[in-house]
RNA sequence: AGGGGAGUCGCCAAGUUGGUUAAGGCAUCGGAUUUUGAUUCCGACAUGCGAAGGUUCGAAUCCUUCUUCCCCUGCCA
C-alpha cells in the first residue's frame, strides 16, 4: 500500500554514499517547474522523487518556479502548480521560490564572468548564431565578437540591461569551446534581450537569463545538494558544472538525471494538451479525462493513489513506458481501502416485487465498508418497486452467468433472494419490467435446500435520489496516440484517436445517504466502481453530480471478452 | 569530429567492488473464502540477464567485438 518501503534506486545510492563519505551532511532538493502549463502525471514522478527523497532523509525540498522566459509564463499556471503540489500532499520548504528572485544575483554573476574574460557580448543574429554553431559532425566557428575586451563587454552588457538595444540584437555568451562535441558547450547564450512583461518582476528587466545559466546558480543559491532532473538534461550537466566552477559561489550541487515516466493511452506534451483544451475536445485543463493533476483530481484519483503509482513505477535511467492500467490499478487499490460503499443503479430496469407485504417485508442495514465497522451502517430500505441494473438481467444467459434470468434466482445485496417470474416487454421487444417474487425466508440467511450464488445490487424506487453520473473512459483508443504513422510514413494527428466513448452521461438512482456529501467525496458504488462528487458542479443537497473514477476489477467481463 | 545515455520475465525494477537456487511490484493463470464475479488468502510465473566470443573453480556483474533503442544543432525549459 501507500506505506510500502522505498525501494532501492540509484539516486538513493548516490545520496547514501555522499552522506557516508561526508561529502554532504544533509539533503536539499527542489522541484523546479516552469509556470507555462499544468502539471501532469509525468510531473507527479518528479515531485514524488524530489519531495519524497527530502522527506526520507529528513531534508528539505523547495518549490521553485523556473520563470526565466516571460513570453510563456502566466500567473494562472503558477497558482495551479502550487495548488497541485499541495494537493498531492507535499510541503515545500519556506515560501515558493522563483528563479526571478535571483535576477539581481544572476546579473552580477554575468558581470563577474565578463570581468574574468569568460563571457562576451555577441552581435550575431539568431540565424548567424545557428550557422556558427556547426552541427553534430562539424565543429562550430567562433563569433567575430568573441574577443571584445572585458571593458567593452561590460559597457555593452550594462547598456543591454539599460534597454539601449533592440530585442534580439545582442546576447551575452559564455566563452567555452566552439569545437566541443557537446553542442551545449559551444559558447552558449546566457542572456537575451526581450521586452516582455514578467509575472513577478513586471517591466523591471528587458534582459532575461537562459535556463542553463539560471538553473545551476539558482540551485547553488538555495543550497541544493542534489539537483534531480530528467534524462534530456544529461548533455547539459557539463555546462551546469562549468558555470558553477567559473563564478564565485560556495555551493556546487550535483545534478543527477533519471528517466521520465511515460504512460500508454495518454499524451503529456504541453502543446498537445493545450490543443485538446483550445479545440474544445475536452472541457478544460481539469477535464476528468486529462492526465493533468487537476484533471485526475477531478476524476477522483486520490493523492495516495497517484503517489502509489509513481512509487511503483520506480526510478531508473531506463526509458520506460507504463501501461495506463497500472495507474488505474494503483488508484483502485487505494480507493478500495478508503472509500465508503453505497448503492447506485446506473441503467435501471424496473422490478416489481409481487409478493411484497407491507409490515412484513423488511429492510436491513448495511456497513459503509466491509472492513471498517467503525464507519457505521445505514438503512437499505426496500419497497414494492425497485430498480436493478439492466446489465444484471439476461433473457438468454451465457454459460457461467450468475445474475438474474427468467425463472432464475438471485440475491438482492443486503436483502432477499428473488426469483424472476415474468418479463414484460414493450412493442419493440425491449425489456421494460420484471415481475419477481421474493423468498421471505432469505433475509440475512441462506435459502435452505438450494444455493443461490449470484448477488446483484438494487435500489428502492421511492427512496432513491437521482444524480447525474459521468462515465469516463480513457481519452484515446490508441496506446500511443502521438506515435502512429500513416501510409505516407508521417505521424497521424493524435486527435484522430480520441475515444468517442470517453464520456457518457447518465441519470442514475443513488441511495439517499449521499445526498449531502460535499464536493470531492469518494464512494464505491457497489459492484460498479469508484465515483466522486464533482469538484465543480456537484451541489450538496440539491444537485448530485458524480464522476466515475475507475471501475472495479471485473474478472467476469474479462472472461466474457475472450 | 560527433557527443551523451540505456538494453534483466508481458510492463516496471533490484542486483555496485564476480561467489550459493536472478529480489520485489504490476499484469496473467490456477485454487480457497466471499450476500460486491470486488476485497482477502494461497499457489504458478526468467537453466535466463540485447548478441557472440573470451578470462575464471565460478560471470547479469570483468574483457573484446557486434547490435538495438532514446536524447542533443531554441536568443525554450
């Protein structure tokens, strides 16, 4: 369960040996999202690793907005990120940090680099920079501006900051090695001119530092010991180290890279998620079908379930793809333990109990959870007219069928055994009503002389309340919706694989005990799955709205499908 | 003159300095219990570690060669 012991992984090994050797005496990590989109399932892994490791080693973990590109960043995203991390159950050390908190220091280090002859102002255009960079097999060419004097560079850099030059006309570059086989080391740009309103610093700056330069210094300023990031930054590590080795800074965090978490039947690219939102293919970033943290939250996934999932996925450098069902399994497993059980009928058939006798036919109570007696019980009232699930009746049952069938018997959950005596159909031949008789000797006890194996759920027509229930299924029909190639060898638009059945809304009958549940209350609807009252649209006592989080495991359906 | 990574069961993943029968989880398949076809419980599940050679009493771990996949040519992060 959620308290499984952390499994050994290569990052823990590194930390263990750093602590043992005295290289480090504490652990400080950080989660550094760019506030340019919503957090998704992949981020949950990074969050869990960074906050989890800090927790396990009695260390600290900072939350830092990596806000160095004002063109893309918005307050809305920053606020959502904070809310998501908090909801996932993590507490960051101190206030939320921002890379922009360090703009002054970053700038000062820029001047230091210039003065030590390790950075220069370059007038090359973006196209020229690209040409000079060379490529994988060709070394780059040095910029003609590379040999400006420190004094000249300093003057130019100060004037860049003062706003004397047009956007994009000049950059500050590191003087490293245009011949390096690592393209990141070919005199990388560390400052660009960009007149853009920043979410934190407003219009104070017209020059903004680049990621590679900002990230390592921000880490060092915060006293980060282990800077954990994903694999694509491996090539950037030499630059991370170079910057810290060439400025006056007392701290040098170690960057360690791990592989991202990919999930089948999901897209996680910010661009693609945004497309789904912008083109109204989903209702928003928090649509319960979205793999965003806020979407999964609305779907009813619990923080514990999400954490269990990423913990099970493990930490390594192996590129990995985890099936979506593993996510559903972890969520289900955690919900099994934590959700009260209630009864709902999603697709009703009317059943008339022909021998119901007022005052004689009685009800039982039922526990809210089979293993949590302390959660109490509620009455499950019976009446002459009840509803059962359409799926639980078959006129011509397949082999192995354990539910209702003409002439057959079945147990009504927490109530009597009934027998179907008559099937009533409309003109079109659809079953519209079942007439059943109950065996009065079977309330709370097994019938004598015969075995009734099947148990179905049901609800009293007069006691039930109506609720909107949204039945969600996975958003895509393809395991890798963004990796399907057509006959021409080109990628097919991933939006073609949207599952038309990913949302069905029904009006269901639910037992009255859920009537006043606040939003985001999770239940198991017995035999159906886990459901949550909608975070936005559910109104307690007035308008019940449920989202299906995930179905129960169904070995019968699996067998049927074969 | 390319560089950086990764290949252990269907999916993850432990295994670190070579030492007994290659952890564990998920999935799957049996079976038991069950008034949720759920849960729970038992059992099965890699003569094999990308491939081929080699070193060794002994190799997933060391050496050689080969092979497959991923990342990198933003004034994005």
